[in-house]
C-alpha cells in the first residue's frame, strides 16, 4: 500500500494547510493509502511525499490543494 507524508512548519502556521491537503487526499484516495501522516517541522517547511518520493515542496511551488491532489494521483 501507499503512504502519504506531509511535513509542515508549525511556527509558520501551516497546520491548516497540512490538514486540508491530508483531508483532500484521503477523500480522493483513502482506500488506496496505508497511511497519511503529518509531521511537525520548522524553518518554513511544507513538503508532501508519496512513498518517500517528493510530490510538493513549498520552496519550489505555490500552494494549491487541488494541484497537490493531482500530483499525488500521478504517483498512485
């Protein structure tokens, strides 16, 4: 099964974004995932990985839940 991992910067206030991405992915692909985890980070991190492979990094891309879901779909 596939794992989703979201690391987010708590001091930056990214918790709501992380939960929104987690919820959207679980709604779309919940039966295809083994787990969907959140990890607290810092220094501006907001990264999404599927099976350890980077799907989204806020340092490189603009935040868009729908775009992240599309990227996750490509990895599944």
